[in-house]
C-alpha cells in the first residue's frame, strides 16, 4: 500500500482538493493521538462520500494556560498508519505557523452555545475550536465534516458556526464509541492510572441511570443531584457539571419531570484527568392503555 499523502500547507491542501472537485469530500478534524473513536469517524465519513480527508493539528488556541497543550500525546507516524488502514485518502497536518501566521488577529466566537457547561470552566476553549474549524472548512472546502458526539457541546457550536457563516458544509455527528465497561474513548484516557481507570466507568453509569430515571418521570433537579453524588461516591474528586439540557440549544430545562428530548452532559475530575461524557434522554411514551 502506498503511503498516505500528507499535506502540510493550505496551498498543498487546495492543490490536492482542486484535483478532485468533482468528488464529494468529507473532512474529519482531529488532534491526533488517534483511537477507535476517531477511526469510527473515518468509517462513518466513508459511507457518505467519495473521498475522506483527516486533519491532524493540536490547536494551541483551544487550550487554557494551565491545560495540557505541551503534554498532549503526539505520535504522527502511528496516526498516519491508522488512518491509512481505516481508508482515509489524505491527511492535512499543518504546522502552527501555517494555521496562525505572524500577525493573526481574528477569532470566531459562538456566544450563547459556548457560554455554559464547558464554556464556564474553559472560557476561551470554544473560540479556539470555532476559529480553527472555520479555517479548516474554508481551506478544505468539504461537502461534509464529521465530528464525534462525545464532544457534544463542541458539535453544536460547530453546527451553529457553519450555519451562521454560510459555510455550505453539512456537519455530521457520529455516535460515541465506548469501551466494554462504558467508558467513552478519549485521547486523555492514557492519563488514567490503573486504579483511576477502574473508577472511570462510573461516570457513564451515572449518566445511564439518570437517563432511565428521567424516562420514568423523576424530576430533573433530583436526577442531576443523585447523579452528581454517585460520581463523587465512586471516587471522582469533583464534578464540574452534570446537567440536563435541550439537545440543540443547550438551554436549561425546567426542574420538573422531563417533557421533551434532552441531553445529559457532564465533566468530572479523576486524578489529573478531566473526563467528559453525555447521553441522550427521552421521556418514556405513555402506554396506550393508560
């Protein structure tokens, strides 16, 4: 198998794209450190289009001053081999100087969707995400772009950004890929110690229990509190948030029983690792004979 083409500059990317303008292209942006969750995005994209392009770029503008930008795992050779095996057609792996040239002074901000949840704890994160994704979409001119639902708020921010800026690209969400015990795959899972790894599935277990309780008619405020308590009781140091939100607008819902579809989103700290996860929640339909 020939090596997968690796494009390093916007000019190289545009030249490559110009040779395939008649083909439908999907872009899957990543920060590398790939796992099966990322590769599932490639496979999902392959079902929709003719050509699949992945990007690998550890974006400095979405990391806060005390976050793990310099320690973030990087292994490009491994990532390229995995992408080639998954059926990716090319990889865009630019240097920071290509994405943020000297004097770069523009930021894309999605105000309301980015403000709660992750935005409350990482106030500059989504501006960095929206800016780099906007640049990638403009540079690659894909017909669609595929993002994982694990970063659910990010997915909604990107959808809003693409719509507001008339980028004419379909933003697709792909299901979360989990380990057998429920832990959502994440590049940051490598930071977990063996003892922490044994505790980590409690986060998804709390979400699954919360979703069942909402379906059975329990009040949202009670479900949120019980779920938070169970995560801490399992061994997590703290819960940044665990909230039931509208699935599109991410607005808070009334504290009573669930009356519509929702998304339960959470972030919790375990050792030096901050894990995020989410799950859909739906009110159980009333029985026809009730």
